[in-house]
């Protein structure tokens, strides 16, 4: 181990930053956040540093560096662009046995400032000993995606009740099991859902209970987005890494599933036209059985659970049966596919509103307000409408939508095999047949669709 890692308590202690530029500004901000009393020595300061001086947040030592600046400080950071000056600061600090860091000069430094993941009071520090700061930054970026922001409040809650937890479970193995429950169970979920009072109540109930707390199952209704794994939210990625079992739709792409926890059980509950079809009632029962068995269940849906994903029905079912649940929104297909085709759903000059529609089944078409949908200067985004393009087009034209209204069909949107087929409304059915469009495909009708002609940037154009 090249460096000895430690976390320094600088609360109320004087520290020195030599330099008044933007680098010194960043170092000062980090030291202030740690509670240090910061002195900044430099002939001049950035406007931000000068404002902090005026607000009495930091002390300014004007002029060139003087060894007396090091009197009574606990550590120093040399953050100038003058190598000789930085070396002089480090040498004077060494003579006084004061820890010094010289920015971008690990050979002159007695301590390194790590890359950090902040989940206060939980802090993760990453260091390469100054050898490759960019690698430390990349590791930090990875950890930022994996470490839940609720870990901070969870750690603070555990800290507050540490004495009681130790007294309740003097046996180390039992105490470890309790901390596992604290992390994996309802307390963490409640903190994640911004319910700190309920989380504390559940913790107190567990401390007063005669029997150890047992893990209860729960369900996360997670939007997987339109297919590109890069469009997953951080919360969705964390859910995939926590899941015991994943119930996924057929539209969830393999690259997205590949990000899931390796030992999670996967159950395909997809609904396919003309193929195997999982009834919604079966999905409900699977959710109930898996959650009642104490498992963390991720119900993974293409797009967003609440946009033509029947997530509302599943939420109601879980609530009726007393199963804890969370909703993790996803990027819905209309937003993502339009963007990947270079089509803004709204545009000040072309579209005043957006309608999200489903063309799945005759009942859906019969329920639509066709006179309203036929108005100009609005965008229609149609999910699951490939099988009924003839009828959809006919009804729009019959109710007055202009025959030359532009359209685009985005097939396999956001995936490498994406195709964009363009045209005008009166030619829509013929174009779809000519290009053999198959689901999954999203139809966009409206003036904004013409923008795909010049701005489509991803996949193939038809």
C-alpha cells in the first residue's frame, strides 16, 4: 500500500490554500464543506473567492507567499501555476511537519486529495496516489451510478441509534444480520422514497421486537426505456442490480437485461401478437407469489410503466394485497424514438400540443376524439399502431387532417437496427407495406415529423 488512507476531521481548524485562481477556488470549496477555517494566500483572487472574503467565509492573505503564513495551520494546499513557488510552499511545510498537497505534483505532496463519492455521512474516497487522477475519476463515476443516495440518510440513522443497536444485539453475528436487514429491507426503501419519519419508526419497532426482523418482499415497477441501455435511469440500474427476480416484457432489450444482477431469476412475461401471451392476471399472481416469498421483485417494462404499460393496474393490485412497491419511471418511447429520429414532439412554430395514443385494438380507435385529433399544429404519437395503420389514416383524413401532413415511423427505436420511414399522411399505409414495417414501431403524425428529413441522426432512413 503506497499511501496510508485516512479521513481528517478539519472542523474549526485553520488550513492554508496558496493560490487565488480557479483551482484554488475548487480546493477552497471542498475544505469549507469539511468545516475548515480556510486562509487563501495570493496577490489576487477570483471574483468568487473575493466574494467569500467579503462574506467572512474565508480569510485573505494578500501578496507573495511568506513562510509565516504556515503558522498554526494543520495542512496546506499549493494551487498556483508556478512550479517553483509550489515547491517552496511544500519545502516550508515539510520543515514544519505540516502535511502539504501540491496540485498535479504527487512527488512534492505528503497527502493526496482523492476523488470522492459523497453520501454524507458515508464517504467513499478513491486515490491512485497521484499516478492517474483520470482513472480515479472514472472509478468515482462508476460508483456514483451504483451507490444509492439513500445510503447517506441510512448511515445517519444507524449512527443515531448505534448505541441501542449494540445493546439490543451484543452478539456480533446477530448485529451484522440486523444491519443487513437495515440495508436490504423496508427502512432503506422508506428513506429512498423520502419518508424518513416512517423509516425511523420501522427501525424503532425492530429494536423493540422480541424476534429478529425478517425481510419482507417488495416490488419495483421499473421503466426500462425504449431499448438503448444508455437511456436507463440510475435508479433503474440500481434496481436491476438489487433484484432477486425480474419479470420482464418482451420489448425489454437484451442489452438492458445484461445489466441485471447475474444471479437474479428472470421470468419472461411478454405479450406478443400472434405468439405466446402472458395474461395480466398471471403477471399479478407472479408478483404476489414472489413478493410474499420475501423476494425483491423488479417488474421491468419497456418504456415507462405508466404510459401504456399497465403499470397502474399492477400498482393497484399490489396495494390491495399489502405489498410494498416503488415506481421507477422510464424514458417513454414517444420521447426517445422521436429524439433519435430528429423530431421534436413540440416546436413553437409547428406543434402546440402532443397526444400520446395507442392503436392497439379497435376499441382504442373507436374511443378516440377524431375531430380533435384532426386539427393542425399538434403532434400525434401512436404506440402499437402498426396493425391498424389503414384505419387510423382513413379516420384522420375523414375528419379533416390534411393529406400532406408529414409522418415518420420509427421501427426498433434507439436500437442499432432502428429504421425511420418518412412520408405524408395519405401515403402512410402504402409506405408501411412497402418497407415491411413490423413492431415495435412508433408512428408520429404532425408538422414536426418533417424535421426528420434533415435532422434524423441515428439509424437507417427509409
